[in-house]
C-alpha cells in the first residue's frame, strides 16, 4: 500500500466489520490487510485491528458516514 491516507472504502468497511465482529467475509482482503499490518489474527482465530488499523479506521470514518446518492 503506497499511501495509508487513501484507503479505499471497501478496506475501511472491512476494518469496521473486523472491529465489530472479529471476522470478515472477504479473506483475500483480510490477507491484504494483514500484509499491510492493519489487522492480525489471534489464537482463537478472531481478527483484530492493530494500532495502525485503528488509526486508519478513525481517519477514514467521515467517509463511512456519507450516504451514497
């Protein structure tokens, strides 16, 4: 990932889903987020946001609040 300020909406939504449930339906995206050090797996097989992932979710939150036209 070149610039973390430019996380696509899909990645932000995946971070939000992982924060709320510890899981995601998109394992390819989860692998990418793990490689980007935004999430990590735990021994109980739940996914967790890293500090970097939490910061990116908070930074991107306003874009999640906007309603699609």
